[in-house]
C-alpha cells in the first residue's frame, strides 16, 4: 500500500462533508484524512492502485483542488 500526500483547498468541516462521499465511494482508497489544522490542509490518502492523478481527479469531482507534495 502506498501513502500519497496532497496540498488541498479543503478548508473546513463543511468542505469535508462535500468531499467525504466522493472519497468514500472510491473503493481503491483504503483510508484518507485531511489535516484541517495544517496551513496547507494536507490530504493523506492510502491506496493500493490509484495514481496521484487519479486521486486529484477524484477530489476535483467534489469541487476541490489537490496538489501532490
């Protein structure tokens, strides 16, 4: 399993409520979390098979931006 980290614009719990269903629906994502206390709102994703581009596209479906770090 690989862990990928992204700088995101997921800024608050309201944003989390919008992105959660999209990330939870993606079966290839085993675990994910957003650090809302970090200045860059770090999104951490654990996956076996998804590329960073596929995760970025998934986050974009929810209306947010994720840039790999």
